C-alpha cells in the first residue's frame, strides 16, 4: 500500500501542514491555514485512521480545530477548550478524543460532543499522551518525570464522586519527559526519553524496567519500528542513534554516545544541526522521518543510514506521521461522516446512552452488507431451483406410476412390488427377470438435499459470526 508523510510545523505561516510523498518529497496535499485566523499551528493529529479529518491545535491559544481533508468538503469547526493543548490522541475510528491541558486530561465523545471525564493526572504539565494498539490503556507522561497508565474502561465508567485509580504508575525520569512511544500487542512496552539523558523501556504488564539507556546528551525524541527490533533516539544536538534491541547482551543498562558521529557500537544518523523534535518510522520499517527545531525535516533509508530527502517548513517541526494514501487527498468526489465537534464544557450526567452510527464507508460494514446480499441471492436462486425440481419430480413420479400399473398387469404372479424409499417414491420390482425401475431424478434430488443441508450449516455459522460482531461493536461503543 502506498504511504504518505504528514508533516506539520509550529508556525502561523500558510501551508504549515502538508502531506508529501516520501519517495519524491513532492507535496500532494497542503493546508493554507486561513481558517486559523493567524494562530500558530500546535499539534496535528489524524482523527481516526480513515484520513477524512485532521485535528489541529493552536499554539498558546485554548483552541482546537477539526477540518475535512478533501478539498471540496468545507467542514471546519473550532472548539474552545480550557487552555492550550499540550498533547492529544484519538481512537482509530475517531469516536473518542483525549486532550491534555496543563495537568488535566479531558475525554470527549465525538459522536455527541459529551465530556465523559476530567482527570487530574499529574503534578506538573502533561507532555505526551498515547494509546495502546488495542485502545484499552491510555498512557500519559509529564514534566515531573512520571508515567501513568489508565484503563479506558475505568475512565469512561468511573463514578463522579471518586477519582480514577491508575493501572500503573512509575517515575522513570528525574527531569521532564520529552517523548513517549508504545509497542503493539496486549503486552505493551512503554518507551520514554527525557532531559535527564535517560531512555527507559518499561513493561506495563510486568510493571518493571526492561532496559535503561544512558546517553551523553539530553534525549528529546524516541520511536520504535513496527517490528519492535530497533529503537531510535533523537538528541538536542541533532544526532539520532539506532539501538538494535536484539543485539544486546542481555544487560538491563546500556551506555551510548549520541554526540559521537563515528560511534562504532551503535549506528548514528547525522544530518540535523539542532534539537530533534519528532521521529516517525513507516509501516515496513525501511524509512525514518525526523524533524528538528530549525524547521528542517529529513527522510532516511534505515538500512544504509543515507538521507534520501531534505526539506524545510515555515517553523519548528511539531508532528511527523506516516499515513496511508488517503482517497480524500486525491479523489474528485469523496463523502465522509463528520464528527460532532461541539465539545461540551461540563461533564455529562450519563442520563442517556449514546450509540455509535457507523459511516457507510466502514470496511467491516461493507463486507457484511455484501455478504448479506450474496446470501439472499443464493437462497432465492436455490429456492427457485428447488421449486422447478419438485415440479419435475412430481411429473416423473406420475409417469412412473402409470408405467408400473401397465407393467404389473403383464408380469407373473410370482413378482412382487417393493417400496425402497418412501421419501423419494422410488419403486422397484423384483422377480424372475430381476428388472428394476428407478427414478431418473433420484440422484439429483439427493445431491440437492445434501447441498441444502450444507447451506443451512454455513448460514448458521455466518449468523453466529454476525452475532459476535454486533455484540462486540455494541460492547466497545
């Protein structure tokens, strides 16, 4: 699948948010930013994975914007929040929004705009938010060096009279945490790096440190590749170091020299001259994108550590993300379901139960609709075939009975008439001549009945899968 790179710079200049082809460096989509009314772009995140909408926060302003990616879709909505947005993340389907403002976390439903929870998570400002791949745990990092894990189910269903109890909490750094990334799977490993020259890999399920990396420079960005075999760490000098996790000798402590470009122990990417602000790795782990505070971003080939593309933006890089080649960026006509971005300021009282309405372009829904139409067509075709077969069988049975009447008048008294199968009306005569009469449609009828039995079993299986699918959808939403 073709990939693009979403690039965002913290600037009030036009075209501070673009989408480029990582192979050529040519921009295929850009946002002029006139709707921001002069506000500088803060953080940029995709609203879900469909690529229909983007979320853009305003730097130093309590504003959060949602806009449609397609050029002919004029959807744009601005929400006033409690303060400047420090970090944000969403569910993959875009149904839930998590925003960090100061020391608090706000949780909104984008199906109806309800504010589900406000968490007083940290003593100092929150710097990063992230969700696990199964969207069951929210992980936060702050300037006080603390990492906290919350269960999403506890956040949504907690009582207003009691605070949410964290699933895990640990202090990984003595100074501010600058970046956070999470591995995939049900056993998440949380990777953090901070200004204390330390990077830590912590197992959330085991609640223990798996690896501690000490550096000669403050670490400002971190990123895991999709295979989780390599860890990339960016420093304040612009160098990026690659840690091959499976080449370690089993020690829980590692010392690296990021500033040494000729380091023989670990590979170093040297191409920036200022602080690394963000890192991203593509889906197959072949490309690395890096951005710095001097408005420069690079695209690297990881295997050779060669810089393939270098370009600049109007301001310091705030976001880099490899995304799919969204149809909303190139299709002439594109229809998408808009989120409810009228974010409420007061906590919901949970007086109503909100049900999610799925958009028509959802892949799973499209699959089941096509499967339903196919099954209905097959059933109608089989029913019509069964009716024709039944009529033919009745006519054949009447003709066989007439032949039997004529034949029994001619045969000897020693001949008997035996009924072998009452369901199929198969008659057979036995006697001295050992002659038999069989129905011409007998074998066809048996095959048809067997086919119907198999079809019924298959429909039962599909019905069970549909039930499980709808039950999981209702439970998740």
